[in-house]
């Protein structure tokens, strides 16, 4: 075997022209009509030039609308070293919107390139002045002269831009050089490679190395008709999957001269018709999301840090796949998917209309020749939702030696392709029907995440449906981010184009919505169940496809929660440890003994975290050890001090400690509150049933308490004052039917609230069909009026439904008050809020502003104007609440601050009259 040294080869030299300011002339819109400077790469709208358009403006404004069609004229001077003479020099554009005409030193370098999302290059060897300054001129037309390019790329549901928005560089090669390569590396270690050279014969040598740099194989082949075929076998090759992203490197040398290096992975992709999608012989299911290349300040011009951020956020959500919607991404993004592990659908543009064959054929070639060697790409997607030119289907394989499958990401039934149905936005029950059919179902868009709907809401039901279905291949949520753009023409506000752009599970700057956390739990490959009679062991299901749980780690901590009066939220870890490794094969179930200490039951809760083989946290669960009653020890400070009860014709007054409550005899509601050492809180107008009717029938007053009995659905309300000032409310109601919510409500002025602290699930709000992603802790959140899809994207939202509350302390401009319940399953509704942006709050809210509930509503979905309030269609957890029978609950209230336990006196002289308020 001929040994080859890498030192013999000459690498391709890359000299970047971008990354600096170029001369620029914009022909229309803002800052047009004169030469100035612009940063390259960039979208020129984000640099203050031209006119903004959203791709659906043609729909918004009707048939009289015309897209802005300004041009950008670029000039850039650069020097070329004298020693480049005799070499081949290409100028490479990674992406330019949309038609791009290039000249060097006043001479055209080739045909105008049409298509915004693709790498293109020109040989400019004979146009350059060596050892001297050269002039690059580029004319970029925002709208293409080819209508099919505009149809495919710009009539779309996303922001459309103009400009050289990806890097530009010179590529310097020996006269005889390698043009490109195609790799086919199978899971069994077999390796094939097609090497294209620019001319002549000779030979090509290839050296394959593993991640440590160790050479594992080499081969040599003759060049015939400018092409060489390389074959090799790597023994015991480590396979590439999204769980095990093992990469190898092949260095190819032409005639001991030019050399190129490619990273690749050994993996085999199969579509087994009527069965599923297989990687390396194992059926896989996609836990994916659709991603736009986008950042608010820079549009489609992204830094490497943003690319990495997006991949890490998807991995944090326990996703294993991403669909590049609706165009090929930056190459750096694919490199990160290779190294960190994500299955990729690489998509030819075509939002709902396709390229013509003439326009599309060269773009398929540019896309595939750039991306073919990325192991993360397992499908080529030929357009979106009708944007499929079927004449291009067989073009992909012409440039891809591994001959990946091609799919059509469509939105109408009957368009399955290659045995895979991708139909978009089916409901739960139509999904069941498709899964029962003969095709594999890999849905490429579902659960549209506009506002707070979709995303994690109803996902559990959909995911379980796919997980257990033989032909269920999973799918891709729409979408990763809200496409909110910093408008340089509107004082830098972030614009989501109304109803069109706010459809991500992350905000524009990747702010994490509640769905983010729900998805993370639902997609967790480790499922943990705590038995009702927990004894230190947990049931575990392994939903990894390739990873045995003995490669993972389980760590636990025994914790005590902070109390309402504590200065901080959270918990204190008192003891911690780990479970012994447990052998649970992929897709199997087992039991994990956590090896807890003998005194584990003395603590408030146990925190359990699972870590993958790369020491990344998969998910963290919190299991309450103590009951609510036990957790309220030290919160409810009760005593036997005297209580005063007074009656009048209209009011019953209960007083204990420093607290007085006045109850309306006619309505049973709070008529007033006082605290001897503070302001009068404006809490009242309750208890009122949020579903059902109730009219006071009778009032019985006894020492310490007043009991109201009712006609209607409320049976009784019993108020009891403790000598400490804690006020106990016990109530029972009975309902029979279907209801959006159930429980009682009060009012409190929202604008008086400063913050809230609670022991319960958090940090995010929940819906009936999105109870995942929240864990028990003492959480604290400052008041905000945030809502998903709208500025300022402050999360977690302050307002909403919050689950499993043991106690909640409200901090207001009138002082503090605390609510607690020894009973489980309490939801607290905080004030008025929108789930889906509508004329009125959607879903509809209970009466009042501060509610204590036993049942809450599910949320529907929204796609542009269309709101699906038929939540039943989204599956079992999205059904309205069916309630039959009675519900009894106890709440405790304390209004104000209790007396200092240390007896410390005020360090100031309090004014006799508060002149401000």
C-alpha cells in the first residue's frame, strides 16, 4: 500500500472580502440615490437602506400591491498577491438576494446568478491584476427577473430582504485541483467517494482519520475523465446518529498537489415502505422543529454564535431533528448539526410555488454539491406546500453519491412521495387515520406555535400517538422562533408583521416561552414515573434509539423549600447522591434504585436529574415527599388567641390578631378587609363560582366562624378566623357537565401588584393541555404584562394559570397577602391575559381577576387569522373538563405582614398622616 503524507498537499487558500464596509448605492427607498458605505455581509434593510416587505404583503394589500424592487450596487477594492499568478482564483458568494451580476475590473465574470439561498462562484483567474489593486462590482436586484424565482422565494410567509447577506471570499487553487467530492459512508464501515478534478488524469489518494486524528484507512485511485472513484473499508467504524455524532475526516490529495479535507459520518438511511425510517438499521422518530435563519437586528445574516445557540436550544428541548424552512441554511449550521447531532431536512426553496425547471435545476445542483457530505442531512426536501417541481425530484441524486431520499413537505392529502406522507396541520383524530394508512407519516409542520397556542400545547397527545404507531415517524413543530425584526425605519421596534411572524416556541432573541419547557419534558428520551407509594425507586422508560441508560447518569438531591417570609426563593439542597448505573436498553423499561439515605422522608422534596453520555442534563424532575399539610408547617402560624365575631343586618365581621374581614350577609362575599398595622387590601368580590350559579340561602354565625349555605351549585362556604389572623375558607360545590373551568374567584386590582412568590409548579404558566415542563419549587416573578408573540418577550409571564399551588404570596403596593391550601391540585389564575391574540381574551377567562380553580381550560391553535377553538380536535388532554359530582377545598388567607417574631421595633418615626396616599 502506498503511504501518503499530508504534508505533500496544498490546501485551498481562502481570502475573505466580506467582513468590512464596501461602497454602496441603493436605487430606491431609504438612503437611496447616492454612494455611501454598507457592511458586508448584511441585509441592506437592516443597514438603513431600501424598503421593508413581508413575503405575504401580496396577500395583505391585494392585487394592486407591488414589492419594492430596488437594486443595490456594490463596489469593493482588493489587492491580489503577485504569487497568485498561475493559480486558479474563484470568487465565491455564499448567499445574495436575489439576482446578482458580478464584474471584476469592469468585465463580467459570467451569467447573472438567480436565487437567494445558494452558494455560487465564478472563475475570475483571467480578470485579475496580480500584484495590484482590483475592483469588484456587484449589482444585486432584490426582485428576480425570473418570476418563478420570485414565486418560490419571495411570495412567502417570512420577511424578504435584499443584499449580499452571507460571506464573500476568494478561493485560490492550484491549476490542477479538486473541484468537489461526493461521499457515501455506510454504517458497516464501507466508504465510497467520487472525486471531481478540473482536468486530466493522474491519481488521487485518500486518508481517513478518526476524531483523535488516528489514520484508520487509506486508498488510491486513478483519475479518468476528470473523475476518480475511491473505495475503502473502516473496521469497527463508529456510527453517526443524532445520539452518537461520531465524525471522521478524509483528506484527498491530487497528484501530491492540491488537497481537500471533508468531515463525514458512517451511517445508512433507509425508507422501509409501509414501516418506517431507519438509520443504521434502527427505526427512528423525528422530534423536530422548523427553523428560519433569522436574527432581529441582522435579518438573515447570522454569526457563528447564533448558529450554535440555535442548535444548543434544540438539543436542550431534547429534539433530534430540524427542518431547514424554507431554504438551505448557512453551512456553519450544518457543520454544527453534524458535530452535535441533529437529523436535518435540507430544503430547496419553494414556499407554496415552485421554481421553473430552468431556474431550479442549477439551484438544486448548487444546494446538493455544497451540502452532500454532511452526515446530518438525511432527506432532501423538494419545496414546501405545493412548491414542488416534480421534474427536479431526480436531480438531487445526480450530485449525491449516497442518494438520500427526497420528500415533498406538503399540506394537502394525496401528495405523499417516496412512501412518506408529510401532510401539514392535521388534528389528532385525522392524524390517527393517516397513521392507520399504509404510508409512513412524518409530519413536516404541526401544532402551529402562534402566540401561546400549539408548540407544547397538545404535543403530549400527538407525540404519544406517533411514538406508539408503527408508521409514525414523528414530525417538526412550527416553528423555532418568532420572526420579529428590528425595524430601522420605525425607531428599532421589533415587528412580527402582526399575525404573520409570532409563531415560534422562542422569542426573536431566543427568549424561552412556556412551550419550550413543555417540549423539553415531552421529548425527553428518559421517562421517569414516581409510584404513588414512593419508596426510593422509580420506573424508567428509555426512549433513546441507540443509547443504553447505563451510559447515562441519575443524580438526586433532597431539598427543603424556602418559606413565604424568606428573603429568597428556591430550595436548599440538604443531601445529594446518585443512582448506580442501570442496564436499560433502548426502547426498554426498567426500575432505578436511587440509593436514598434512610432519612429521605424527612425532607420536603427530592430533585432527580438525568444526564446523557455527554453529561448534558436531559431533564430534572421534582417529587414532593411531604404533603401540602406538612409543607404548610411554619407557614400557617395558628394559635388559640381570642377571635371577635360581630353581626349587623348586612355584615358579619370576624377579627383575629391584627386582621379583620367583613362578609356580606346577602352575597356571602368579602365586603372589606383591614389590617391593624397596614393598609386596607382591595381584595374582595368573592368567593364567586366561575362555573355554575349560587344564591345565599342562609347564614349561621358561631364563635370564630360564619357559614353560608346556598341554593344552586355552591353547597356551602364556611369562613373561620384564627386568633393569629389567618382566615380559613372551606367551600364545596357540585357540577354536572362540561365546563371550561371550575372553582371560585375574587378580584384584586392588577395594577397594584409588584410580584408573586409561590410554592408550586413553575416557572411558566400552564394550560389543561400543556401541564408539562413545570416543576415544584418556590418561584418568584416580578409583575409583567408579557404575552408570547409580542414585545417585550419577558418570560415567564406573570399572568396566567399556575399549577399545584401549596401557597402563594402576593406583594402589592397595599402590602402583602398570602394564600395557602392543604389540598392538592389547586390552580391559581392571575389576572387577565391572552393565550391567543383575539378581540377578547382567548381562551375565555373566568370572572374576577384572582381565581382558585380545580379545572382550567385547554388552549387551541392559531394560524394567521384562523383560530381553532375546537380544542377537542387536538386530542384527549384538549377536551373540555367533564365534571360530575362535588368538590371540596380549604383555602387559608393572611392579609398583611405578621408581627416580627423577634420583637424588633421600628427604626424611624412613622408619619401620623400619609400625605402622599
